[in-house]
């Protein structure tokens, strides 16, 4: 990892970097706390955090130094000390993951003016794009947790149960199966509400004949799963089967055409054109994911 960081800093023509994205901090250091920073140079990795996370940072960031802020020694002051110690003149930062007010406070308190700060864009995030074997295993585990939880929740579906109750049980199952947290707010939408792409669970009771759409995910060791499933409560009628079959066929066409070199927009068009040909184009308000 150090070699990747060194290459990136060299490519961006900076002496060091301040990482503020929690996902990138965890990827580059192992530390999963929040409201912290990771300071990087080719020779050094320092987690800057507060006293709530000192022990966690020392345990998870085994290859890093850990420095703790205080009222007298803010993040900006700590950063300034590090920059002077290491002779850093050009500091890269994640402008897409830092509020302007935060950046303004950091450079003022560090004593290193705006002329010393250089935008890194998404280059640090791009280090995470290609997954290694261990990462793939964690992703598979996250997905298997969601898959198992969904199998359990099918037995809980009955008329009169609210979407909120179903969501709560689904989340409980994911937690009990090893999820460290939810990947995002759980979506359970039934009946007419199932047409909402992001229909957060409500107090609506599910009824016989409802389509029930689930969109949920688990986090395992920092890696997220995302699963969408739709079922019918009771017996599916001809209309349910028609809509379901159209979506299933569209999905199959997308899978068949997915190959290296095709863009997301081109693949979306494959699916969208088929749904449009079946008369439901105006109802396909989401995008291919």
C-alpha cells in the first residue's frame, strides 16, 4: 500500500496528503472511526483523531502513528506540526470530501496558506476500484448476510404487518448474521408505494395482492452489499406476472450484453429500450444499477 501511495503522491506532484473521506481512511489505514484524518507521506502514516477513538485507532491502525487532538492542540495545529517536521510544501487534499469551512479552518490554524494545498480529485478513491481476493471475500460475505436475512423475512410477511415492522425485522436479521451496520436506510414499499424507487418504510400495512419491494444492504468489515427484491403477498395474478416477467427479461438482456468496454449508458439503453418496447418506458424512472 505504501508503494501505491508513494506513486500517487509523485504523480500528483505533492509531498504529502490529508485524507478526510472515512472510506479512504479505513482502506489506507484500517481505522474505522469517524471525525478523523489520515496524514500521509511516502514514509509516514499518521491517524489524527480525538480521545474517543485513540484506543481504537491504535488497535486498528497498527501500521500508523496515532496523534490525539485536544483543546490546546486542534487538528489544524497538529497538521501544521507534521508539515513542518516533514518539510512538506505541497499538501494534497480531498476537495470532494471536505467542507470549505473545514478546509478554511485547517489552513489557517496549520499556518500553511492556500498556496500549499493541492486538489487530489478522486484519485485516492480510485485506489479502491480494483478489489483483491480478500476484499472480494468480504463483499461476498456482506451479500450472503443480506441474502440469508431476506430468506428469513419472507416468513414474516402477512396481511396487517406494517412496512416499518418488516424493515425492523429485516435489519435485526442482518445484524444477527454479522452485519456491523446497515449499508443504507432500508427500503420496504408495498402496493402503490412499491413504484417509488426509494420508498423508505412507512406505517402502511401490507395487503394481499401487494407487490412488496425491498432494497437493503449490510456492511461487513467495511464492505457493502446492496440487494433489491420484489415479491407478491398472496397469489400473483396475470398483471403481476406480466410486469415481473418484463423486468426479468430486461435484466437477462442486461446481463447478456454486459462485457468489457460497454458504457453504463449503453447498457442502460439495452434494458430501457426493451421495457419501452413493452409499453412501460415512462414507468422506468430509475437507472440500471
